[in-house]
């Protein structure tokens, strides 16, 4: 393929993903499936890897989410809300583990513990608590700057407004996912295309009273600023979240070997149709926060975490009459 043809193909893919990013993140109205979106994203990343001269500010290797809406006040995140690299196969996971061990100069025989957490298909949000009081709620936005959606988030019953616990940090950004359950979505599906669309559209209403009408839920799984940081492991933090009154995912689990990872992945994927919320994969995070700090970040994602995506859900229809 000629250089001009390669650049033309690359630009076409960049324009495609730009259009789909707007539909997904800004309009809360995705035009294609998550699997098709991931395929376009991977095509771009593969082209950039193969042809080093290909670069774009709109590439998924450079961007996170989408620019914050003008409907809301824009606020900078104290610590960026980054995206995750994706894995689609066991080979991708093996490569992820190998890179981590090489970076840390750890023998291949040594084990690294990971926190394996279900990846709910919802809307990411960051909640700032100061002296136990929920004071600011932000959307992910473009990762660096989010939308101030505090009043909308305050309508969600799952989100504690005040926490009186002696071990709760003076300042803590609790990060998690806003979503709507499949069963609740059935009651309002005439208004929205899918549960994620329902969560996103409701959360970004200008009037909090409109948000309040939709049964949104929140599950906590990460942190931004934490002062003091009175935990040393991701799994320890997840346990603390529960004692502080947050919902955490009951399917969270610690894993280490490839066998552990594959077994857990298969188990959760098998349960997926019966789970009352949309899942699109599992996230693996190095459990030890000291190791996370050593690993740091590459481009717009952490070296210490990856999203292991599920295949598209399959369904069957029975023709009753023609």
C-alpha cells in the first residue's frame, strides 16, 4: 500500500472514531455496537504501530472521552481520569503480564496479584468528599476536565452525602460508574435506546428533578486524590468503600496466574446474561499500590491496568408465524 493510501485510510478511521466519540460521549446515543467501536479503535492503533509517521490529535492513543459539554460548568480533575488499554484474548493478557514483569524487573516465576473487577457499561463519575461531605461531582469529560454534575449525582440514592467514619480520609475522590439496571430499564425503554444511553442522558440533564425520575445506581471502584491514603492495596480500598457505605461489585476478586484469570473470566462471562446490568468485560489492576506507582502511565492509560473485553452477547429469536 502506498504512503498516500495509508494516510487516507488512517484519516478515514480517525474521522469515523471522532464521529462515534461524539455520539457516544456527548450525545449519549451510540451509532454502533461497542464491539464495532473497539474494532475501529484497534485498527487505528495497529496502523500507528506499523507506520510511525501516522499521528492525529483525535487518535484514541491521544484522547480520553470527549470534550465537556457547555451545558455545565467545567472543572479540572485533581488527578486525570484516564482510559484503559484493551485486551481481547488470552495472548493479550499474557503480553500485559510480561510487560509488567519486564518493567518491574521481576522474574517470570514470581506472582503479581491483580484485582479483577467487572467493567459495567455506564457513565464514569468522580465524587469529591471533604471532611466526609460530598462536595463536588464530575463527569469524566476529556479525562483532564469534567462537567460539574454535582446536583444530578446527589439524586442517586447509592451515593452517600455524608460519611461519619473515623478512618475516612480528609479528602477523597471516589470514582465509579453510574448505570441503570436491566430490569429498571425495561420500565423506561420507550425513552432510550439502551441502559447506557438512559444513564448518560439522565445524568446530564440540566434539571436535577428530571434526573431524579430515573432509577440510577452507582458502583464505586477507584480513587483519585486520597489524603491521607490509609490503604496500600486496591482490594483493601474496595473493602473500605463498602464499610463507608458505597456499593461495590460482589464479583470483585483477586487473581494472579493466567489460569486464575481465564477461570474467573469464563465464570463471569457465563453469568453475564443473568446479571442485572450490562457488562462489557473485566478490568485487571495491579493490587499493590506501590507497584502501581512504580509502573506509572503510558500515553493516556496506566501501565498497571487493562480491560479484558467480552465478546458480543448473542441471542436467539424464535419465529412464531410468517
